[in-house]
């Protein structure tokens, strides 16, 4: 999201998205920043609300195109540093630490970060003072009265802004707008874990999101209380635990942590293993342990495996496949099945919390952000049901531009938006939509390769075209090859010398003719690739 006043732009968050399965083989999806690049001299900086991937994951990509300072809290910047280091970008980037309550100014904007609670630590909402009034962007939040780090949600600034009644717009997290009531506190999972620790007689494996510092802290504390040592397995969980310990968010008593290699030195009821891989990612530590392919994480009959996380829609297949393997190992598997007390709680506000913030802030305009369309819509309706607290409710989607002035607010011309698909996480591996289309063709209908040898000097075809097929069945293969050759011959015969000299044109003609023939005779759409060999 970008906020612009005249010749100054500030950007809030720069996340990534994990691809849906139809984007074959693409690792991550980052936003299209054409608008920012077109206005690059106006961009004053990127301000981060917190360190989740959907808020910072796009930074390596964005920063390699756009050199601007990045503002974030201490913990958020520690995660960003790790990420930039991986991409060898750390030395080029200007990182500036911000603190809740410490205002700073960028061009015409004065920004006041406000402490909020979420599933991660050191998260802020942003109150952005503009010449037209204050815009409050909540970032991701829930109103947790008992966060495990005791950094409380700071409700007072929200109330003060509301009292002064100069809040131009409230932009609020919509993730749980379709859920009634309140999101339980992070501490609600503690009683479930006590129950699990008491009843587990053998090794206890716990998997949670590696960024869930609250959860990691709770597991380590509970393990200590139940006289178990803790081993960390998996790169992401070790990294974020290190950062949290460095910055004082995790206070682990000496002698609590052991190395993965030491697990076998302890009795099964003396260890608790924090392991990454809640989403069944095939290469994660837990997935490998589930198929007995991890050096240190041996899951044996009677061990307990706890998935303290949400099943992210789209990942069900991988997760349940992993759980099946865990059952084959005769482990007790506990996952979020809706039972109480919960094994996992959300980091996002439910309806009553959303209403609370709206009531405190009383904005002139309300804009739901951060959610799927249905969640934005439900959130908008929720705000509309509070006419005393909200002036007008506005809906925006990616690419929409809302213009505010003394007269009101209106949508103006859209800016280009879209997704940039990246293979294997490097900016050099941007995948065009075409490539994805090709991969889909390949996976569904295979490919047909037509190799044509052309004499460079005379422009004549030297031999019978070679036809190679994979993953494509054409009834009688011999008949198909014969017919395909005939069609290529005909296409070449009917082409002018100029066409034949332009390989781009001739390849496209051959492809089109072959495609027509293949679709007609087989009703399938393989990837068709003519190759011209110059001899
Ligand atoms: Zn978040
Ligand atoms: Zn988020």
C-alpha cells in the first residue's frame, strides 16, 4: 500500500504470497511495483508494521529495483536483515529502526507507530499524520490483554485520536472479519500444552510457525516446568529463536536447550523437540521425520506430535499426507480440530475486537484491508452497522486508488498491479505467465517437438522432419508422426522464401498448423515446439 501527498510517497509493507497450486513450480509471488518505479524519485521509504512474510517477504525483490530506506521495529528489522543477507543485499540497504510511540517524519507525513499485539512480537499500527488528517493503518493485530511478552496493546493512542475526531481514515485488518466474538489470548494454549505434557509418556514433538515467538516461548517454558530438555530442529525455527533470544524476547534458562544430536542421550520422557514444518512442506524437518528420513528427529511408536498451527487453506493435502505418515509411525498426532482448550489461536482480531477499535477511532472513512474479498466485504458491512462511529465505508481492491480532499473521497484511475512469479527465490528467476502456461501444458498434455533441418545457404529442408513426443499419446503413433510430417511439409511448401528465412515466422506457422491438426484429431493441447536446425 502506498500513501501519496503531492510529490511524496510512503509505502507500507512489502510482502510476498505463496503461490496457489495452479502456478506450477513457482516458489513465491511478489507485487508488481510498476507504479512505484514510475514515481521512484517520490518514494521516501517503506515502513513495516511487523515481520511476517506477507509483510516483508517481497523486500529483496522491491529493494533491488528501488533503493529507499526501510523503517521497522527492532525485531522486524532483525528478520529483514537475515533475509537481505541471504540475497546479498544487506550492505546496500538503509535500515532505520523505529519504536512504538516515537514519531518520525518523512516528507509531509509524520508517522506515529503504535504498539499492537499479534502472533509475532514487536508489531505496530501506524498513525500517519497528513495535511488532511490522520490515517490509521492497523497492520495485523488482535487485542490480546495478556500477551506472553507483556508488551501490551496500546489502546490509548487509538482513543486519543478518536477523541480529537480528526481521523480521516481507518484501514483495518480484515483477516478474521468473518469470525464472531473475540480471538483468545496467546496464553489460552498454555492449559492445552500443560495437559499434553502431563499425558505424554514418551518423546514430544511440537511444530509451530517459526515466527510464532509467543508459541516457542510458551513451549520452552512449559517444557522446563515439566522437566524436559528442548531441542530445536529446522533452520527457520532455529533462526527465529536465535533472533528472539538475542533481542531479549526469549529468556531461556541455561541447560534447557540441547543440540539435536543429543536427543538420543536422553530418555524419551525427558525431551521436547521443537521442529519446523507445520504445513507439510515436503523438505521440512517434520515431513522428513514423518517418513523416517531425518538424522536426529526419530519418531517412534507412542511419541506425540503436536501441530500448533493453522491449516492454511490450499495446504490440506500436504499436511494430511504428512499426518498419515505420522500415524504409520504409530505416533499420537494432535492438530487443530476445533476442540477446547485450543492447540492454536489466531493472531488476528475477531468481530468484537474490530468493533472496539472502530469505536475508539471513529474515523470519517473506513476502509477494510488485508483479507480475501469476502472478508473485506463482511468487514465493510460490520463497519456500516456502526453509523455512530463511522462516517463512510469505502471498499478498495488491489490497484484501486482512493483520492481524498476537502470535498470528500473518490476512486480515481487504477494503477497497474499484478503478480510477479519467482522461481527459487531470486530476482533473476522471474517467471513470465507464458512459462506457467507452458508448464501447465506439459503437465496435462505433454509436448510435441518438431525438428526441422534447413540448409542455411539454399533455404531448403534437408531431411524429413523429426517428431519427438513425451507425455502425449496420439492413438497410433506411427500414423500420427506420418501425418504431422505431411502437415509440416505442406506448411513449408506453402510458405514464401521470405517466410522460410524468418525462423520466428516459420516456426509460428508450423506450430499453428500442427496445433490445429492435434486439437482436431486428439482434442488435446500439448506444448508444441518447432525447432529449426541450421545446417
Ligand atoms: Zn502478521
Ligand atoms: Zn499479514
